[in-house]
């Protein structure tokens, strides 16, 4: 890890990953990319960590996208598919992730926020896919069709114009809004709600959502049943109903 990306492993099972280059609007420079790859790897391979929150330092930018100066210096044409640290695409993750968008999420910033499972945004945040403004491309935006309506996606990509956090919430891109000073508290609250569930059920539920985006109805149902088999056969599947009947909190074992 470098100071370009900070990693906070909390005792409650939540990891907070912070892009720490507010002076460059947390753009995806080489050092930031390397730091994010390392941070996501650390999160995935630490069994004590169950949910990660990705955010940016400062109050101006979550991430303003790729480093355009670097692109000029390297004469970048088609970026390698594995160049950017996108959760679940170029990074293998099996745990839930939350983007806490504290400012602008433009281009690559939108990309890494979109990659996370859930999104909490500051009311002052803005989102944009700005590639048409600089002659670049946004092939990574393809999965967005599973999140927002086609006509809205088309306008966002073709115009490159920013949308407000409120608009992002209205179209379903953002799960929750929070006042700027309360953003991390809201993200931690959402993470705690995920942590409250049985770990194996959460894992299977997440897999089912992702599988369903790739399949038709019948195939998704089959895949969903298969994904939940481990959870159904676990000790936790017996502990949950028992705790409910005994009017106490369940004690999850993740087995």
C-alpha cells in the first residue's frame, strides 16, 4: 500500500478504502491504480473483512477519472482491459462493496462507482460519463443498462453532461443520499445493515443478483437455487429461525 490509497480495516468487519489524491481530484493515476489493486486484494483475502466502502479524500471529488496528462505522455490509445481497478470486472471479489461518492464521479470515477454493488452519494456529488468531451470511449459503461433505463443511459453517454446526486438517485444509480458531513456515516450504516445478515446468505444473494443480469428468467432461477444451496445447508440456516423463535439476535458462524 502507498499513501495514494488509504486502507482502514475496522474491527466490525468493514474496510474503508480511500483514494488519497485530492490535489489531483483523486484521478486514476498509476500510483492510485496500483494502490487500488493492492487494497482490493487485501480486502478480498482478509477473512475478517466482509464489506468494503470505497471513497475519495476531500469534498471536491470522489474520482475525476483517468489521468489525462498521463494519457498524453504515454500516447495511450486503446487502454488494456486490466488497466483500471474495477470491482468484479478486473478485480476478483466475492464480498459486497459500497461506493461512498463524496464529490464528482466523472468518467473513470463513474466507472469504479458503477462497479461497486451499492452506492451512497453526497447531496453535492455529481456524476458524468465525459468521454465524448475528450474523444475517448466508455465501453465499461455497458453494464449500466442493467441499472438505469436505456433512453437515460443514451443521453448521459452521448452528451457527457453531469447529473446531480438527486437525479442519480431518481434513476436508480444511487441507493441513498446523505448530506456531505454525514456521507460516511450513511455508508457505514448501509454496510452495517449488510453485515447484519447471515454471511452465506449475503454471499449467495449477491451472486444471484449478478447471475440474473446475465441470464433469462428460467436460467436465473436455476442459478439462484444452485447459489443458495450452501446457505440452506449451513448451520446458520438453523441458527436464524432458532434465534427468531427465542427472540434474540442470531450468532452467525458463516458455516
